[in-house]
C-alpha cells in the first residue's frame, strides 16, 4: 500500500491588436450643377481572428505501482494464534500472526491482527521493511475492496511498525479473501504494493490458540534453521575467497509486539 511528481505545461496565448483606419472624402470646392452625394465611408477592416489556444499537453500518467508478491516464511507451517492476559487491563488479548518472505526467501514483512476482549475494534499491525517513506503511512485492503489507512509507530534496526484500527467487517473480509494488499511509498515517492496471501488466516483466527510448549519448540526450530542459513552463507563466502566473518547465531526474527 507512490505519488508521482508531474510537471504542468505553461499555457502560451498570443494577443493581436489591430488598428482601424477610416478615410473621409474630400469636400468639393467648385460649384456643380448637382452636388453629388458624399461617398460612403469605407468599412472598417475586420479584426484578424485570434488564433486558437494550443491544446494543453496531457499530464503524464502515473507509473503503475511496483507489485511485490510474498509467500509465507517456509519455517512457519501456518498462521499462529497466541493468547495471553494484558498485565495492566487484565483483559485477554489474542493475536494471529505470520511472517512473509520474497520469492528469493528474503524476509520482507510480518502481519499480526490483535483482538482485545471486549474491544469492538481490532488492530492490524505490520512489521515493514526499512527505506520506506514514513509520513505517507500505509494503506491496506483485501483483494479489490476498500482500503484502510495506517500510520507508522516506531522503527528498529530490522524494520518499522505500522498499524491501523479496523472493525469486524475488515477482519471478516480477511477471512474470506485471497490477498491482503499493503501499499507504501519507497524513497523515490513511488508506490509499492506488497501482496500478502491470506490462506489459512480465517481458520487460525477462529481456532484455538497455540500451546505455549509447541510455540517454544517452533521458535527453537526457526532459530536452528537460521543458524544453518548463516553457516551456509559463511561457507559460500570462504569458497569465493571472501573474508569469512566470525560465526554467530543470528537473532530470531522479531514478532509483532503486543
């Protein structure tokens, strides 16, 4: 969920002034048997027609948005529903979340939908990539439906959080829909649309939360997978003659904060 700077052409108008000359007849001095009638004054020449204004050139069409199709993070089997109690309000809070990557497997963004007990509004929160314009915010919508505006809240070294408040109609659309379109503007003020697949969201939202022990096991598996990827990258650098970096266990990807 970009505006394009367009240049307006200057209008050029030509103003033509014409001078009207009226010639009068000379008076006769000699007597004549019959005085001829005075000739009529010549008609004033018609003013030249004003040239037509040149047509204003059409504004250049805005370039289409760059579409980035995402897929679920391979180590996550499905959307996760996690529930707990808010320490301050003592209300039950559940959120359904999933991470998404590019076709090359690079982490791009994460989505989480928060449901607070007794609150008619839900919060859709995104962990967005860096190098995006913050002031325009984001817009998100399901398939070809209406969009909702969201604002950035805070940024960290691995991404920026943005969120928007919605009601049940938007959540229900996410349950039935195919794609969640998230539109932003990049550093060149061009629109970028991330297409997030929604398969499995409705089942997870309406289903039971994940068991904490199972969640902990999945997180360990994810960390192990990331360690393997880091080791493979280090080995490739060594084979290419690059200076290998000291192996270190990478931090697990940040889940959207509660």
